[in-house]
């Protein structure tokens, strides 16, 4: 029995002696692969974060424009108006309302154009008509 154990021990020693340094190389390769994976994950995560921020800006602009158009349509009609009052806006956003007459119609129809700006950059435009009822 003792002889079998010595043979096994001898076999283990010869295998481990033939692989000196291999553990370190394998570890370095594994760390490099893991590092590359982490970097790729962080880059993807930051790209997703930017996309979510841009989508949020677009959604706020659309809702703000819709609110402004509804507010303007419900405001009392003014045939000589060049603009109408703006709704309250979140920080960084600006609303610009343009009013023009519609050619070939009576004076009871106006074209309303709402521009939504974020940090002085035009990001959304919507047009609709206001009718004197």
C-alpha cells in the first residue's frame, strides 16, 4: 500500500515539475480576457446611458410642444396676434410660439408654430391651426 502511494506522489511531482510557470501565464491570460470583457461592458453601459438621456430630452420636448399647442388653442383668439403666451418650461428648455395668417382664408384661422429649444438649440417643431370659434 505504501508503495502505491509513493508512485502516485512521484507521478504528481513529475507532472507539476514539468509545468513550472504555466500557472502564471494562464493567470495573466485570464486577467487580460477578464479586463477586456469589463472594458467592453463599461463602454456598452455608457453608450446606453447616453441613448436614454437623448430619449428623455426628446420625450420632454414632445410633451412640452403638445402642452403648448393645447394651451394656445384654448387661449382667447386674437386676430392680430404675432405670438401667444408660453407655458412654464423645465430648466434648460425654451418655447417659441409663432403665429401667421393662412393665405386664401378669412381672418378667423391662424397657423401656430411651436419651437422647443434646449440650451438654445432647436430640437422639436410642431405646427397646428387655431380657429376663432
